[in-house]
């Protein structure tokens, strides 16, 4: 059973986890969220009865799928923090705009990485997400990412060079 963790519990993470629960992709007890904002954690716990923590490493220790859902300027710091706990058995997905797969892989090493760019309608389950894979991600990882983000709308697979254009158009 996949355990899905979100590092960052803001609006987009909340929308994605709500979609995952609604579509039955994962149950509440298999979803974990960390956030520096205690109010986000309290709200998510009350609404969805998920697991919450203020410690990002707890997410990596408890989940095999980790979604980085934070502001782009904090990604490098967070990846450096969780790197000691990441293994090749994790799937790391990032929805942080403008943070390249190469940037993520330079910090995390041989961890499978999928970059995902959802758009705002994903918050209403009518989104359009584009995904692209890093060097260690395989077809199984891509299928997992596609299935997760299909819960929030449509998904297409693309090359990273196209992801910003697709996001802007959608």
C-alpha cells in the first residue's frame, strides 16, 4: 500500500490530497502532511483526519511517495534536510514551479523524481497537470504520478522543456 506524504500543506497540496481521498486512491490513514504553519496542519487534520507533523523528515520516514508542495525558494533547503532519509525506494514528486528536475536530482542523488505542474482548476478537481520524469524514474513511477494527479483532473506526460509552456497555456 502506498503511503503518500506532502511536504507543504497549502492550497494546492490540500486540493490534491482531497482529490486523492475522494477518488479512493489512498485512505486518510495513508496520507501524511508536514508544514511549518501549525494552522494548516490543524485544518487538514480536522477536515480529512490525516497524519500531520511539523517535521519534514517524518514524512520521508513514513511514506514511499513524497510530494514537495512548497514555495520554490524553499525547495533546496527542504531537499537538503530530507536527503539523509530518502532512498531509491521513494518516489519524489515536486509541484514547485520553476524548480528543475536537474536541481532536485543534484541534491537527492539516485531517487526517482517526477516534476508535476498542476494548474489552479485542480483545486476544484478540474485541473490540467503536466508531468515529466527524471533520470531514475521508470514507467511504474510515471504511472503512479499519472494516477495521483488524474484524481484532480486531466494529466499529460511531456518533456521538461515543455512543462512551463504547457502550464501557462492550461
